[in-house]
């Protein structure tokens, strides 16, 4: 595994931990954002192993779908979760009337942790 890939995975792991701390402190809005970034960095790790890097979130989302989901290498639910979490992050970061609950945050954090675990397992297989 490339060193940069490992750094992306580490950042993803730290993002999940930050999301959990924010949720514990009652800040569901920002917890959702950190959970999204965990998925985003995990997707970047996967793409990095194929020497693919993107400047925009949409580039990562699209390439993840094309490179991993479309050929059946990764379950399509992860792509759906990534895009849904991105939309929630946008609402939380830029909206002034977002109303995320503790349950909302818990769900996205659980998805982020599963996404990260799936990325790690895929990379450990070396496929």
C-alpha cells in the first residue's frame, strides 16, 4: 500500500473519531460533516492506489463510482452513502436552519465506520 494511501486512511480514521466526539458533545450538525469526510478520505485512499487524485469532491465521488462500484469491486451502498453524506454536510455547513438529530449523526457515523472498514479490507486484499 502506498504511503499516501495510508495517510488518507489515517485521516479518515481521525475524522470518524472527531465525528464521534462531536456527536457525544451534542453537535450533530458538525458530527455529520466529519463523518462525511471519513468516507471522502477513505474513497481518496482507494483512488490513490490507482494513482487517481481529484481536486473536487464531485471528481472523487464520480471516480469512486466508476472505478470501484460500477465494476462490482465495492458494494454500491458505499457510493450512495458517500453522496448522501456529502449532501448532509453541505446542509450542515452552509445552512442556518439544519436540524440534524443525534440519531442522524449516529447513522452517518456508523456508515462512515463501515465505509472505512470496507476500504481497508479491500486495500489489504491488494486487489
